[in-house]
DNA sequence: ACCTTGACCTTGG
DNA sequence: CCCAAGGCCAAGG
C-alpha cells in the first residue's frame, strides 16, 4: 500500500462536507486523476485500515449501502448530519447526497 | 510465484 | 428489490 495513495484518499474524504457522501468508486476515480488508479476495492482497503481518523461514514457504496459491519455507527452519524436517506432509512439516497470536489484549476 | 480475499461496481435474471 | 456472476486491482499468505 503506497503511503502517497493513502494520504490522497484520506485528505479527499476529509473534504466531503457534512450531510453529503461519496461512493468508493468515485473516490477512486478522483484520486486516480492525479495518481495511479487502484479502483474501488483499493479505496475500501485504505478505509478499512486507515479510515479511523477521518469521517469514514461519508463514504458509501455506489448503491448507497453503508460499510458492512459498521452500518449502525455510520447511520447514527449520517442521521445526526441530516444526510438524505432512502425511504426505509437503512441506506443513503445517493442521488441527492452524492458530492464531487470542484475541479482543481491549478496552473 | 500462485491463490485467496476484500468497508467495490455493473449487469443480467 | 434481492441474488449471482464477472471484472477489477492490490495485499497477504
């Protein structure tokens, strides 16, 4: 696991505003624009090992499902932030909550 | 070096 | 809407 990649992922996750979310795949996509792309699974691996220090609950699956094994804790945080949820309240309404960083217009 | 695993994604049934 | 199958890429045994 490359430290640089880990840092890129974590710093990006930190930028996700409260009440909004990003899918693993989207994170992989954005990070991949500047670094070697790993794919959604690698992002998941990073979050599993190093995600504790950042708002990990704002990263969900593409279908709005919460991280396996952490649904309860994640849901608590998301509700507290007023994140849009699906009718049954067990998943995130990705269509409304999806967030993307503004394009970096450097140089 | 080979095989299995994983906080994934998309498609088809 | 849920489930299974394939594709994906790196880490760990």
